[in-house]
């Protein structure tokens, strides 16, 4: 989901509100103090800002991973898809289609996104919630990336969005764990996308993209629907739906893999 998030820079600006960007680089503790002030200017309560940011430290492993990520898609489509979509994952996806048939039917009706696309994304991102969705503290990860001058403004916005998730009561600080760019949950939403597209589909009063399958699948459908994905139309490369999936992931090879996996799930 990171690739999608970098394309959706406007969503990050929404998360930032009117606060001014803190200066990247320099002393990390001073930077965090500036971010705490920005958070309060953006409507985050002093209590949430203090609890989240007090004592946070920089994570060198996150910076190292950020420098390596451009090599993720240096394979051909055939090479890449062979490592991501095999018989076991296809069978697992078909089982999920059956297990969650009623839920997926409701999501299709509301958002107009086919169930096999949603299950394909779910499988690729976290092996249907069974795989590793990340164990890093999201606040520390985003503070580290925000302090780094490579994409500071982007990740400052993501850090503010993460604090808003906590303030809304969707996730506690203890539950704010994720991957190496702050992605959260079973379909790996960046915090700004969590705020923008998250749906409380199980009706418990909060958006939980870590544990609620209903919220996970409905939020993923909401993102695609909002981006223009149309039920019943082609999602092959070059189609309007293929371009709509760009909001999910900018990489063509990944979007082709979503389509390939979705076709296998329905026997095509």
C-alpha cells in the first residue's frame, strides 16, 4: 500500500491541516518537539500528542529499508507473479470467497467492487490476514521518516494522520504497529488512507483495519470505488479500472498481479 500512498499526496495534505512543516534533519528531539506543536495545531489533543511522541527515538533500520525499496519491482511480471500467486494462495483465496460470501456480497452491493479483486488484494498484502502485517511501532517509524529529509513533508503528514487514528479511537497506541513505512493492517493502509477511506462496516463504532475483516474489505472497496473502479468492466492493463487501481499501487507489475490473481480465483 505504500506505493499507493506516495501517489495520493493530496490525502496527506488533508491530514496536515493548516500546520506548517517542521524542519527536517538536525536534532531529532527538537524535530519531535516541533511535530508535537504541529499536531496540536492540527487538532490533536495535547494528551494524545504527548503519549505518542514523548521519548520516541529514531529507527535506523527503517531508514535502511526506505533506501532499498526501489528495488522491489526489478523482476519481470512472470518472475514476480510466480513468487506471489501459487496453488496454495489461490486455494486459500477461494476458501475466503466462500467463507465471507455474505459479507462480500454486501460490500459489492454498496461499493460496486468485485469480491475477487478484494480477496486478491487481501491475499497479496497479508495472506488473508494470516501473514506478517508488520510489528514496528507506527509512530516511531513515521517520526523517523518524517525527520529524514528525503520525503519529510509526506511523512510528516502521515505522522499527523496516525495521531488522528489514535485520537478518533480507531486504534490504541499499543495497537499502532505496522510495516516499514507505517502501513497498518491486513491490506496495509498508510495512515492518511486509513483516515480518508476507512469504513466501519461491522458497526462497532471504530475503523479497525488490523482485526475486523469487514472493515478491512469494505475500506479496500471504498478506496477503489472512490478512485473510479467500476463493477463488471475489464481490469486488464490499459483499462479504466486498471488505472483506478493505481490509487492502490502505482506499480504496473503489482496491478497486473492483482488482476492475474483475481482471475485465478474465479477460474479464468
